[in-house]
C-alpha cells in the first residue's frame, strides 16, 4: 500500500515540540480527516498539547508502507510514527 506521510510539529507542555508523522492511504486527501487523526492522537496523550492545523501539519511525501503499518491503517484508518518528544 502506498501511503502519504504528513509531517507534524505540535507544541506541548514543558516548552517542547512534538514531532510525529501521520500516515494515511495515498487516496486520503481530505485535510480535515487527516487533521482529525492527528487530533485524536494528541487527545490520547497524558499531557497538554497545542492545536493541530495546517500550520503544524503538512504533506511531506509518499512511500510504500510495511505490512504492520498496512494492518494498523486497515484497523484505524491511519498510523502514527512518533519521532520526537511524544512520550
């Protein structure tokens, strides 16, 4: 499966910036849906975070997804790769 990678930077408590990628099927182009996935992910965090808008989340590139990512997308519609300050 080909996925779109949305590069995301959101401020969080402690003067840190969370950096994570939102992966969605390449045919998912509705930014409200994609931002909704990011907002759901942020809501799952036990700390305060900033908001997620087009200023924080931008399309980066497309790539072929490994099977584990494909399985997660089939279940939830998206997959998050945590890169920095997400824990």
